[in-house]
């Protein structure tokens, strides 16, 4: 089997299923596991490199309004490879080559390549993609094993956090301008023992009016910028720190601002969402413990659910 992956999350699923040797091309953003980086790339970004976050947001918005694409696909390489299976998505044109572009390219191939469209919007949807990839590649049993292992990790976190008073969370997927989290991330926040005041599970991320954050008074602020490493995210942190009443927020006063690699974790609907959940649960557990200590110091205990 010859597989082409246009999604970082699909590439991670492929390797988790033990199918890495069949991957013949990947997107330019597929960087995990490390051995995937030795596979040739078949896509490229049309966004100018090193743009500030606000300019990236502007370019993306303008491009999508004109129905243009943000990524290119190497059609010559695709025709040369003649893959049996190509994995892509139609959910978000910001995240990968547009689905229409893929369909047009595959229509020129002979024999016809099977296109698997992954577009999860919820945590269960993410889990379902593990089995979809496994079935498409003819390794259904491996898919069931991966699903079981993933679900077991989720359940262990759920058991640890289920009796704890939720921590008020503001989870940001972009800083300049601020965006709330979306899709599966609100579910991860809840499983980790938190409650996000700005997001709805299964819905896309959205631009935040800062007064919403001020009114919510989050006990924890979690930052996982879509497609950004921690180092790149830190470049935009001053824009957030200049927001009105930033230093007055409980999360900031108590040192509960957490930054992680959105490129590696929460943004990608793949097996490492279990790592994301476990990391988040650790941070929120610390916030909840410190909250309880403060309440004890003042002779008041927080309630339970």
C-alpha cells in the first residue's frame, strides 16, 4: 500500500497503527513522529513566512473570503506516486490543502486513488478517525487496539477529576487577536477538571471580545496557539499582557498562566490528544489544590459538584 497524508494528525495516526513504512508522501507540516520527517513532502504553504500573528489572521481571512487556497499541492509528484490511499480533510481550509483541490487532483490519476476525508469536530469524532484510517488501510484490529488504549487514558483522567470543583478556564488558540478554543478542546478542558467560559464543544474556535475574559475572571489561562511552538507563542505574549485588566485576572495574580505547544498537541486531532489531556489535568489539578489551600487558610472550603 502507498499512502499519502495531507494532515499532521493523519500522519500520527498512520505511525500509531504501525503503517509508517507505507507512507510515501506527507504534508509540509507533518513533523511527528520524527521519522516522518524523512518522508518527502507534497504540499507547501502560500502564506509568507515570519508574519506577525495579526497579519497571519488578516491574510487568512482575506484569502478565505476570496475562496482562494492557503496551500499548494505538488501535482506532478502525486501523479508519479499514484497512491492507493490519500488522507485529507474538508473541515478547515486554514489547516490543509482545500478538499476541492485534492478532488480535482485525484480525478486525474489512473488508477483512481481512494480519498479518505477526516473531519472530526468532537473528541468522539477524533476517536472514530483512528478506526477509519485503520479500516481504510486494512488493519482494522490495530485500529480497535489504538481506540481502546486512547479511551483508557481518557477514563483514568476522568476518574481523577470527576469529584473536583471545576476550575474556571480561558483556553486561547490564538493571541493576536485572541481566539477561544473550539471543537474537541472544550471537552478536554472539562475532562481535565475545568470549565471554559467561552467555548462550545463541537463548534469552531471564535474571536473573543476581551471583556468576556475579564467578566469570566478565569482561575487558569491556557495558551495553545494553533500551529505554533511555545517559542513562537511567546513572541505574541506581550500583546496579551497589554490587554485591559490583564494583571487583575485571578489566573495572572496566582501564576496560573500555562503555555504549551499548540502545534504538537491540542490543535491536532490525533493520538497525542491523550497527552494533551493528561498535561492539562496536571495543571488544573495544581490550580485546584492551590485554591483549596487558600480557602483553608481563610477557614472556608470550596464546595464539591
